[in-house]
C-alpha cells in the first residue's frame, strides 16, 4: 500500500499545519480524513482546538469579546465591585487574552456561541437590508442591485452580539441590590461610545422581533400558560421576554428557529413560565439615557470625545457609524442621542452598522429619509407598556385553557381543537361509588405517530 506523503512529515510540522486551519469545521474534516492527522491532533487537542477557534474569531475581529464572554461565565453571583472590575478589564480595555488556553467545556461553549451568533448575524443582515431596500424605493433612491454586507459591517454586527452575550453572562445571577445592579449596568454601557450603545440598541430590538413570536405562540396555545394568563409580549421592555434573553444567545437562536410546539415547549424549560425580570438590557439602555441627562445641555453637534473622556470600545477604521449617528441626532441634546424613540425606523435599518460608502450609495444622510420619521411607531412596538386591552378572544382562551388544565390536560390547544391535548389522568365521568373511584388513565387511541408520542410522554409525567 502506497504511503501518503503527509505521513512522512514530522509531528511538529503536522501540528503546525492543523493550528493554522481557519475553522473548527475545517479541522474536523482534516483529522477525520487521515489517521496521522488525528494522532497529531490527539497529542495536544486542547491547544490545537483553541488555536483554530481563535483563527475563526480573528477572521471577524471579535476574539476579545468572545474571550470576555467565556470568562464572564466564571463570575459566580458577582458583587457590584467584582462586576465593575471585570468590565474595566474587558470592556474599558479591549483585552485579547493572547495567552489563554480554553478548557474543553469553554471551547465547546464558544463554538456553540459563535455558530449561533453567525446565524443571528445573517438573520440581522437579511432583516435590516430588506427594510433598507424598501426605504430606498419609497424615497426614490436607485438601488437596483441586491445589498451585500461588507466585511466591516458583518464584523460590527457580530461584535455587538458578543457584547450582548457578555452582558447576559455578567448579570444573569448577581449578589447586587436593585440599585447596585442598575449602577453596574450603567458602568457596562458607559464603556462604549454613544453610537456603539446605539448598535447595542439595534440588536436588542432585533432580538425582540426575532424571539417574541415563539414566546407569543406559547402564550396563545400552551394550556399551562393559559391557566396562569400569560399575556403576549408587545413591547421591547416586557420583563418576561427579558428573563428569556438571559438564557443566552445560543438558546435565543434556537427559539427563533423553533417552529413546532414541541420544540418551543422544550426550550422554555418544558413549559415553565418565565419569571419577569425588571433589571434587564432594555432598562439598562433607558437608564443610560437618563443618567446621561446629567451632562448638561450639550447637543450632538457639540459632541467631543475629549471633553467627555469617552473613546469607542472598538477603533473602527470606517467612519460610517459615527457619521450616521451624528446626522440622525443633529440638534438633539446629547443625552437624547441614544434610544431616541423618534429614530425607531433607523434602528430597524441597523443604521449604525453601515459603512460610509453604503451611506453614500443609499444617500441615507439626506433630508428625504429624515422627514419620514414623523410616525415613530410605524415600524416598531412602543418602548413603554401598552394599555390594558380587554381582548375578548384572549379572555375566552384563558378561560378555556384553565378548564382543561384543571381537568389535568396539558399541551397545545387552539380554539375548537383539543386533539393535541395530553391528559395526565382520566377526565372525571359520572359519579361513581367510592369502591370504583380508583384512578385510571384516559383510554386514548392515537391516530398518528405524533399523537402516540405525546401519549407516551404523558405517562412519564410525575
């Protein structure tokens, strides 16, 4: 049998080849294609996998943020001081941690996170560019070709998702009082320039539109959620949707792609109703705006980084994000230049993610776009709770699902359709003598494999 030339190479050279691969997917293909490469990988698997993963992160220029997300997982119920020390080390100073070697668990987490963020980035691009194309047509801007994101635009979006994951990991569970947590969240955001905070705001609103349909499906159809009258989420700051956000971006990506009740039920901790979380990213962004109100009457046109001692977290080589942010808020007080409700449509475009060349091509910094902001809620739900709406259909739904729940039914329900309900025990029939009152399972004949699977799962419930 002919020997492959690669088998004649020294082990050190083989490991060098492996560590220079561009992604873990490529690494996996390589080691599965050759026993020699597999042996070389096994000789120092952790170091090789870490190096290749870093290559993948460096391609998007997000390694410091990715490492910070990993290290934030080690914060066990941080105090305000611990959280602020971490943020100073990784947000105020963008630290790449070049000497770090990931554990297998850390590498697995980071691989899953990067895969999820890559998908979310593509979804963000698809959504925002579609809005941009529509706006360009409305404003009679010639945009015949499909929009393709530049590498810098893609990197900005990816980096912002990582920053949000850091926020979730730092503040998921803390030892802080409400006031301390609010101040620590402000400390987190103050490490970014205002257009970078607006980038975070764009992604936060995108997550609402991306994830809320799964939440609202559960609110509309799950028997248990109906029993306890869980309302649909209708505004960016809904406390229950934010408790879901703190599960992390990998879970949120899965929720956004969950198209069946079974998948949604599993991702919501097998139907557990999320507890409301008042201290959240939305409130932090609003609080940042309020805290910044103490900086006086300076306007955006007077904005000077040296005066305020704030430099960007990332030294962006393209001036597009700063230019469009400054144009969009020209004449506004500086404290109103973040999360301004009159710029909701621009946020749907992901406007602070765009390159200078893109702004020129689409003529975004022109009055024709600015004049169309008269109706701030045209493209997004309000940034405050909606008024109580006595929707009769929801009241009837709650009442009917409460009845089914009390009769020990669980699962998916829709008006006029109880075929997918799983009964934990038999419905009570006509009155029986005490001797015949022993519990019995409902005798249900399944009509499909899916229904049979539901019945089997129901037998395993406590």
